[in-house]
C-alpha cells in the first residue's frame, strides 16, 4: 500500500509541475533582434554614394547623412557632435541660409528626441536645396514614415533604398517607405 501511495505522490508531483509553454519568436522578431544588435543600425547593403556638381553641397549632404545616422542609432553624444559639424558647414553661407535656419535649433537641443523633431524641418530644407543642385552621380532617396510624430508622419533623405528610420531608431528601424528616388 505504501508503494502505491509513494507512486501516487510521485505521479502527482510530476503531473502538477507547472507547464509553461515555450516562448517562440516570430521570424520578423528574429530579424529585428538580429538587426538591432548590430553595431551600426544605419548600415545597409545598398548604400549609394552621391556627388553633386557643387562639391560644397556634397559635403553638406554627407554631414546631413551623419546626423541621420546618429538619430537612427539613437546616440545622443554622436548626434550632438554630428549636428554641430553640420551647422558649422552651413555657417556664413547665404546660399544655404534656409538649411542653416532650420538647423540652428540643434544648438538648443539636448536629447535625441528633440533633435528628431528638428530633423524633420532640416530634411525639408535639404530636399528643397537638392532640387536646385545637380547630381553628377548616385541618387538620393526620399523616405517617409507614416507613424512618426504620433501618426503625423515625416520625411527624410537617405543614401540607400533600404529604410533606416531616424525618427524611431531601433524601436521601429525599418518603418517607412521609399517615396521617391532623386537623380
């Protein structure tokens, strides 16, 4: 009888064991996790170098891309450095006054979140100037995230047709679409 009681206790113990279901990761989550663990979230396999007829504007555009990359990576220190460098290229240059004016608020911003709000206006000013400049090689990709700023949406420019969202960084890295290719 004791054998049966012991056996019953053992069976009860193992059958009452808490059976937690195995957590599974959806394929899309795995890809996102793998992407977000990369050192540079802004990195893509489809980067296109762009050159403008005006080499000074090529330098300004590349500095803009550095700002974008720092926002994608949600790196406050790099973002502060990149925005200062971008502003210095625009300083005392009347041709790019609209971009400079849009960029000035970066000097007051202390967080990536604040810089992301300013970046939207800077992107619009850059797009306006790009329409005036002649691209000699490469392409600029105008990208759009409909969810930025609580569903208002926002644009930015990129050197890749692969989306790397500067408004959300690793939270929604690939949220967005390429709206236009500018050549």
